[in-house]
C-alpha cells in the first residue's frame, strides 16, 4: 500500500510538472532587421525596459519594435563603436566598455560621455560594475583593475596584488566587496 501511494504521488508530481511547463517563443533579429552587426558582445536592459545591445560595430537600442544604432561616427560622446561590456549603475545610468575607454549614458539627458581623457585612449574595457556609493569599477587590458569616481571625476589605477591585467568579470557582491575574475 505504501509503495502504491508513493508511486501515485511521484506520477502526480511528474504530470503537474509537465503540464505546468511554460512554452517560450523566440524571435531572431539580424542585420536585416536593423541590428548594426551580427556579433553581440553585451546586452543590458535599462530602467524602462529598453534593451541595449553592444556589438563590434555599434551600440543598438531596441524598444521591442525597432533598432536605433549608435556609433562613434554618428554619436557625440561615444568613443568607439566596438562595445565590449555594459552595466546598469545604481542611479539608473548605463555604462559601456569600449575598445577606446569607458562611456557613460545618462538616462535623464539621454547623452553619452567618455569618462576617460584623450591621453588615456586605447584602453579596452572588458568588464564593468557599479557600486552603491557611485564608484564605477572596470577591468582594462592596459591597466587591469581600475576605478572611476564620478563625484571627483578621478580615475584610480592598478589596485591590489593582481594576477593579470586582463580582467574578464567584475561584480559588486556587497557594499564593500568586489568579485574579480582574472585571465590567469
């Protein structure tokens, strides 16, 4: 009797799991749909639900219907069209790592601005995270772990005992802790 009951319970659990599965519908978007390039390097969603898709040839803003393409050639403040990484900051702004530095997108003014000076160009930014205090941490191939303080507009280079200048992943795990993944 006990064996029958347990078999019945297992069958009910399996049946309810199978019946409650959600079916997903996928849409594929390509260059023909307005995407600037077919290699996607980053995707981030802003506070109003718009998708920002970084590629090797531009930043694409997708509202669910159409793409707006931003490149270094057609967008003031976007230092490079090669987008490596992206992050949503605590204040709602977006940050993009490019092959030529870090770019901030203001959600209020809807403008881009490069936060690295012209002397510091050619810094590929492969990973970004924003802390709750406003500090933006990023991994660059030239300087390794780097920070930017928006209040003072100062950049800090070469933090700690690093294994490699190549940082693949950054994540704020608490108010005072940062998770860093190095290449080596």
